[in-house]
C-alpha cells in the first residue's frame, strides 16, 4: 500500500498547474494588456525553466477578449468548464473584470484582477482580488497635489468606460474632503478619436484651474494630444490607467507636464536603497527589458505582482 501510494503521489506531482488569463491584448485597452501578456508569459517561462513549483510545471491558458465584456465572460467560462484552471489572472479593464467576476465567484476559483476600480473588491468578495491601486487612491493622490498647488477648481473630463466612470464617481465622492470644487464636467468614449469639443467647453470656463481626466487606454492619449494642439495651459492630471511610455508616444507631446499617480515600478531607480520595493522592482525591470527590449509599464507590474500572489 505504501509503495502504491508513493507512486500515485509522484505521478500527481508531475501534473501541470493550470492557470488562466483573459486579457485585452487587442482593442482600445491593448496598451494595458500587451505588457501584461508579455509579463505572464515571461514569468511562466522562468518558473518552468527552473523546474516549476514543487516539481509541477505551469500550463497557461491565455485568451484575448479584445476589450469586449461579453467575449471576456465567454473565455472565463471556458477556463472553468473546459480548461479546468485552478486560478485566473487578468481582466485588463474594469468592464471586462466585472463581466467575468461572477463566473469565478460561482466556481469558487481565485480571480486576480488587473483593473483599477474600487468596485472590483468592494464589497469584499471571498474569491476576488486586485493588484492596482484603487481609483479612490488615485483621486486622493491627485487631489493632494492639487491642494499643494492651490488649484481647487477643477474640470472632470472622464472616460465612459467602466474605470473612467468609477474613478469619476470616486473623485466626486472624495472631493469635499480636500475642498476641491468640480466646476465643470465632460466625458469621452473609449473609441473617440477627437476631444476638441470637450476641451473647448472646458476652456470657456474661466474658473477652471486644472483638468482631471479619469480614463484608460488610448482615449486619454488623444485627449492629451488635442490638449497640446489647442495650446491649453491649464494643468492636466491623468490616471494611473495610462502609466506607460506608450501613452507618452500616443499623446505626441501632449503628455509634457501632465501629472499622474503611479506605482513604484516607474521610478524604480529613484527608490531609496533601503526601500523594500527596490530589489524586486529592479529585478523585474532588468528581466523584462532584457527579454523584450522595451521599457516596462505599470500594467505589466500589476501582472507581475498578481502572478506572484
């Protein structure tokens, strides 16, 4: 009996650990998901090359939802019903995350989201987690900076995507705490190709001292590009949902002097020598840039942290 049990245990130990990922590799949120995809593939490769986890290799099932919530839910169901994964990491956006969340809750499979909205984890859900800072944290960081600059009258120019709407609501909720007054509001869609109308409306409001633009993906880059084209001078803040070099490139100069809250990853070499984040951050940066020959982004960092967890 002992010998038989040992053989069974050894055989079981060789079975792969099945991990699922549903990311928005194409579509308007692609510059969030591409570094996430590169990161998880790199980390799976590293772990498997070193012998796996307790002798078990990782088998990754990765699907591209194109930023579409319905596609994301379809792939989530496939991960549970067909692929039989033991955990899921992904949900590049708030919209796709909220669509798949019930699937993993019902199946009682751990789900680690890459989305920023507070609603992903509030109220608390037993099987759902997230790595990015919440939109509430982002609003408060921005407002702290606005107060330090004595810029208290703002215009909110918010995305209509799930994250944009959520961050807008959180900014409205916490604004009174900082004596911030929202004197004007505009919105933009994730696939809008021009925001000059919204910015023209903001420019007409002489009391506006700063622009805060909650949103993710390519649309905020277009907003920043139009901002520069219109030669606006009103200070502009964007969200951690655009924290990448790709945003800077897409903005075509419009990102100059824009401010945003970011994770330690983007300032890794500036962290203090005794900062506990410094060593893991620099190790990830070195591995990612060596593998892909391009700079890291905060979005890949969210995947890195989520995968480790």
